[in-house]
C-alpha cells in the first residue's frame, strides 16, 4: 500500500468518535500489510463512516446548507457564504461547498481503501463480506449526497493516487447512480437483517436507500423507476418485523437524545455522543437553530439564531398536528422571563427574530451536551421508517397502487395520536383521533410531497425533494414560504458548483 493511500486511511481513522463504532488508536496501525483480518477491515469501515459526523458534513456545514437551500428556513445572519446558500447565488469559493466536498471525498477514500484491503484478507466471503458490505454502503451513502448536490462528478471505485487520478474527468450523473445502485445491491445481499446500533448499516438500510435512489432517478415521470422505488420500499415494509422496524408511537422520541436509542424507527443514523473533536468538528446543529438570548433552563446556554423558520412555515402545519409541537419552539426564557415567540427579539440580539424556532435539536440534546448545546448525544436519522412509508406512498401514487393511501395514513395517524414529553418542562400533549381528521380518503403525489415536507421538516430532505421534483420555480416564487428568491434559476441552480480550488488544480472538473 503506497504512502498516499495510507495517509488517506489514517485521515479517516483519526477523527473516530462515534459512540457505536469501534475505536482504534491510530498509533497501533502499521502501514505495511495492514489488512490481514476482518477486524482490520472493520476499523477502516468505521473510519469511513465517522467522516459523516464531522462538522463539515452533518455536524453543521452540509446539514445547515441543505436547510438554507430549501424553502423551510430563513437565514438570520449576514455571513456571505451563508447568504449565497440562502439566496441561491452560490460560488465555487464558498466554504459551505468546499468543506463538505472535501470531507465526503475523505469518506469515499476510506471506504475504497477498505474495499481494496479486503482482497488481502484470506477468509471466506461469508466471513468478510458482511463487513465489506458496510464499506459499499458507506461509499453509496457519500456518492448519493455528492451526485444530488453536484450532478456530474468524478467517480473512484478504488483508492486514488495514480498519476492519472489527478486529471480525471467528470462522470455522468446517470453512471454515478448506476454505481450507487450496484453498491447498495451488494450491501443488501451481505448486510445483516438486524444490528446492535442503527449507526451500523443493515440490510434494511441498504434496501431503504435503494428505494430512495430509485425515487430520485424517477424524477417527475419515469414510471419504471417509480415501480422499482415502490417495490423496494414495500419489501422493507413487508419485512419490518424481521428488521425490527416500525413507527415510534411518540414522534418526540425521535428527537430526544435520551430516548432515541430505544426507538425502532431509525434505519440508519449518525450517532453523536459527547463527540468533540479538535477544530470544532462536532455536532453544532442545535446552536445554529437555537434562539439567541434563550436562558435555557437545562443550563446549556442560548443558541446562535443562524437559521429559523418563517411564520408561513409554522402556519403551514395543521393545528393539532403533534409534529408542530415537536418541530417548533414557541416560547423561551429571556432574562428570567418566560416569553412567547412574539417577543424573542427582546433578547436584544440582531440575529433574533420573532418567529417560532426549530425545536427538533434543541429541546432534548442529551446529558453530554455542552454550552449552547454543542457536542450533543443526538442520533440524527438519515433514514427512518416513516420515510420508507412515504417513499412507497409517493411511488404508489404515481403508479396507481392503492397501498399508497394505507402508507401515508400510517404516518398521519401517528401524528394524530400525539405523544408526550418526558422532561424539560415541555407541555404534555395528547390528541384524540376523533378531534383531528388526519386520515386521507384518497391520495395524490402532491399530498405525499406535502406530508414529506411536514414529517421530515428540518431533517435535510426538503432541498433534495425540491430538486428531484423540479419545484424550485414554484417554492421560491413570491407565493413561497420565504417569499421570492429572485436569484434562483432552475436551469443552473439545482447543481452546486464544484469548488473552484478543485477546478484550478484539475480543469477537467469544470465540465462543459
């Protein structure tokens, strides 16, 4: 293994810290002949997956940029790179483009190193392939983000480092998707049906992502891919008992760091547990979405008021839908006085706004959360069972399968049933089925897309839905939840510009 490959492997391992992934001190690794056992492969796989929890991906940069590019939050600060994201005039010099790009490629490189290293492990496929399949899943997970963000991208299925790799050209988007599907099919074949932690890839995770990839490739009118998406999602639903999956009876539990480990709804999650790496490379979503000036009765301090929903977004949630109570913070303590959202600016900070704020990540960050609720214990669900139901519902509505109605009503029924809070002074709320008519008697594609917007609000899904369904001209118009975004141009703004530094090093990445 050459020096270049070893450096990339060590970069993947050096930031390890996920509570449910195995840690291994980097000093114990030997560059020469490192891969000789399945345990060696597992170390490399864990290193690949751990890149996703870095601040440059889900800890802040990518997760927040996905919020800003959607129609669900408005920027409350004036940093140029964030304004570009919010207003869709993104440049290749933007750090919210370059940092996720770079970190995702480190994750891909580590996954490729593990896959290549498996060739040196002299055990049967039945022993090593379940671990190698995790690397295939990780590679597909990262490439799926890249291709949805950038469109045509370079594609590597092996550790990079050859001379030709530094002048590589772009791979067409369709070919990247074909490779993602191939990786997920391998992962689905070899991954176990159940896992000790939802931070570890499973057969259900691979199958669920296959369904979402098919749904994404379907765009607005490809019936063949809609059928594939429906069949794949239905397979997960039909085997939910085998996979130990289901809707959590309480929607709040999905955003409570103290309860989510016991939930059967997450299918694949990024697990934070007091993870605070150097250079602020940890979970910062809660402070980014928290209220500036909030006294915070749990002692973790106020947020930074960087992103907040508009009133139109809050008002778009049905009164009585328990998800509105869970998703939004409508009161806080400022200067020792409990105030509602109409008085949030009384904190005196320029970034505060008199709107409800996002509560999914600030209300119950867990016992290890630090000041401003950084470095939480959250498990961020990248894929959960409710989304699989909605994938099946959307694809089913497209192909005319009556099960679409069943699946969307399952999701809405959970919201109708309500739930309860367990701590923090949050008011318990229970809603009777007879008082809130949330069952749909029929279902359209528009119904399912709206249900996705409500159910998955602020979870990094909405921008991808806008792009795959070509909704930009509609949602960024004057009638949109955030008002007009005149810089949005559907002919160019669905794809993020590749970082200019990368193009400067390799002009082939500039494309046409």
